[in-house]
C-alpha cells in the first residue's frame, strides 16, 4: 500500500523543485508516483516528466479548473482518481500529491493523503511565519525553503527560525536550501521514517 504525502504552499515556494530533488534521492530505493495540480494547465507535471528519470506514466497532472485548495481538501475526487490510477498501475511505495499554488489557509484532506508538508520560502517575507495560517500551523511538517536567499531579501534567518518555532510549537519544521545537501537529507529522513 502506498504512503501518500501531500505538498502544499504558495505559488513559487518551491514545491515542484522539492519533489524533483526528493524523487532523485529516493527513486533508487523506492518506487514513486506523483500527482501535480494546476488550475488550467499540466505545467508542473510536464516539467517533472522532462526532468525526472522515471516512467512518465508515474506522473499525472490534474487540472483543477478552480480554487487549488478545494481540490485537495473539499472535493478531492480528481486527485483521488489520479492516486488510485497510480496505485492500480504501479503500486508505488510513495505518492507525492502537489497542490496547486495556494495561500496560508490551505490544508489537505486526510482522506486523500496520509501526511502533508507545507512549504513557505524566505523570499515571501520575514513576516510569513507570524501570519500563521492553517497550512503553516497544522501541517505534519513545515518546510521553510530557500534560506540561502535571506541575505538578498533582507531576512534575518535566526529571527525567522524563532518565529517558525513559536508558531509551530512542538510540531516539526525543516529549513531547506538547494545549496545545502544536508538539509535535503533531513527531509529524506523524515519521509523514510514515515515508511
């Protein structure tokens, strides 16, 4: 039985690139499936099909045609159909379900996924952790992405981390940078622990 991991977060926070990196880190040990959501295109799915060395049929793009978080929380039927198709054809160990770009109130239905992570990035502003929101507060894991950009967007990383920890209380969080392989190792370890 596949473990289903949702990945939500605002437009441009790095959801697709995180899936790309994780897939490359996990594909030799585990079979994978990917479902992406875009409103009127399959742009993210097409990108991953071009970049990843896995069967293109293991990547399904869903066009939600409307509010991205409706399709992962309220009417999950399109995503559920895509997940079931992957399970029937490939029975992957892990299925990533990427939300369309959303806002801080987005959450996944646990009827669709088993766990979900919520992605924010420092370039969205230093105040994002203090603005809270359901995704940031209640996700199984919060990912603060692009921390290598702090110096370019005038964000003090230590203050940012403090705000994240205060908002999350005892729930886990990870700080990621594409320039730091060890930060992705921590994310990989979190996922492998779910298995």
